[in-house]
C-alpha cells in the first residue's frame, strides 16, 4: 500500500466513519423520543372518545401529531443521507483494499516465480560463488535473507488486508440492508402523515362551520387570561412595594441565581404531556385572520394528571378565576411560575414547595373531549418569559 492510500484509508476508517456512526446513534435516539411523543399524543386523542365531531382540542392534538410526524420523516431523510455517505465510504475503502490486495498478490506471485526459477541450494551456491569478492558475496547473502523476509511480510500483508476487506464488505452489506429498512419505515410514516393531514382537513372544515361559536369561546378565554394577568401584576406590584422598604434577602438572591443557572434544564410542570399552544402571538388554528396571544404555554396531558413545581420556592397566591378554575403562583426569588386551570390544589399561600412537588390536579373538561390542559407561565418580575426555553427539551 503506498503512502497516499494509507493516509486516505486511515482518515476514513478512524475519523469519518466513527463520526457518522455517532450521528446515526443520536438520530436513532431522537427518533425514538419522537415516536414516544406520537404515541402519547395518540393516547390523548383516544381519551377524546370515538366521536368524530371536531373540536379545537382534537385539532390541536392532530396539529401537534403532524409536526412530530414531519420531524420524524425529516430525521429519516437525514439518516438516509448519512447512511448513503457511509455506503460510499465503505465502497471506496473496499475498492482501495481490492486494488491493493490484487497488486500485492501480483508482486508476490512474481517473487514466487522468480524464487522457483532459482530454487535449490545449487543455484544459491552458484549465485554466491560467482561473486567477485567477499564483500559482494556478503551483500548477496543479505539480499537473499531480505527477499525471504519480504516474501513473508507480503504474505502476512495479504492475509491482513483480506481480513479487513471481508469485514468492510460485511459492513457495507449491513449498511445497505439498514438503508432498505429505513426507506420502508419512511414510506410507512409518510403514509400515516397523509392520513393525519386528511383528518386535520376534516376537523378544520367542521370547525370552520362553527366560527361564530369559536369566536365566543375565544372571547371568554381571553377574558380569563386578562383576569389572570391582572392578578399576577397585582402580586408583582405588592411585592415591589414591600421591597421599597427592605432589600431583597440573601436567600432570595441565591434562589434567583440558582433558578437562572438552570435555564433549559428545568423539569416539566407535569409528569408527561405535549405542548399544544406556544408562547406569544400566533394565528388561531381555525380563524387564521385572528391573532391569539398566550402569555405562557398550554400543555395537554392525561386526565387526572397533577401539576408540579419546577423549582424550589414559596407559594405567593392561590386564587380562583371565575370560569377558569384555580391558579397557583409560586415565587423563586425574582422569578415567578404560574400554574392555572387546576380543579384542586394541595398547597396554600405561604407554603414552601420543593422541586417536583405536586401542587394540584389539572382540570379535565368533560364537555370538551376530556381536554386536560395545564396553562403554565414564567415571569421575571414584570417580564414575561417563554417557558419552553427554560424546561428540558
């Protein structure tokens, strides 16, 4: 094998292929997580019953399911691209190894034929005897020994390359089989996606016919959101007035710092769930010309699920919103978390709470497909934050 081939082989074998294997492992892990989220969304859809009548809850769930399915298909495409590159790498290595083993075999055969022509002690004796002097005879002895060692080395090299070649051919075939399997899975997921899009269109068309009813529902929801925000602002203002007469305690400062350090790592405020309405302004799922504003995120979960505190803190307020059930506000130094749409609570104002401590049972709407949604908000004093950026992905 010449130097160029050895360098190319080493790069592909020791760097590129292992790196792609690592990426494939990461993709497999992500795909498995997405499948679990799809399965969970299916369980939530099953809780809505067999009724084919559309609802905003069903549409939200099917919308999220389509997003997840698209993510899964995208990951399949990425995996196929990586596998194709890996197949190309293996084919290239197989070609290099095949060419090298053929070249070495040819050279080895030439040496064997030469050795056969010069076989026997008589020929070696004449070869040495024909030397002009002792120095030449000594060099010829060294040459004979060197050729013998070289023949042995080439034989060993042929065996070593043959073993690597067989392994690479086996790996190549394995990659091709995996590629076919993934292609089949991707086609199956695409078929499911098309069915889900048909269901989405069906729900959308049904709900579009009930636009007047949906507008009334949206207005009621916005009124409840306004009441909740007014209560939050009231608490923030009350505590700001308290701070005018005294500095924030060292304990609160430490709590704020620890809270901020955990950004992106907080546990979810429910044991299991999916986000069906995101933070900020976005178009209504049916009435596209109407913008809805969410001060937090909506997490759809199973009936009977409990809300839990995402971090250590103290309960600032527990209050009922007319038509909107119960809300709990927990302070973590400068930060505030809000858990609303609860039907019962396990804490009271002034209580200390720990990370993952259950604070209440989430309300399930029996009149709307058992819809069970925790409305979760995160504030830094009077500034609204996107909770999705703070909890674990």
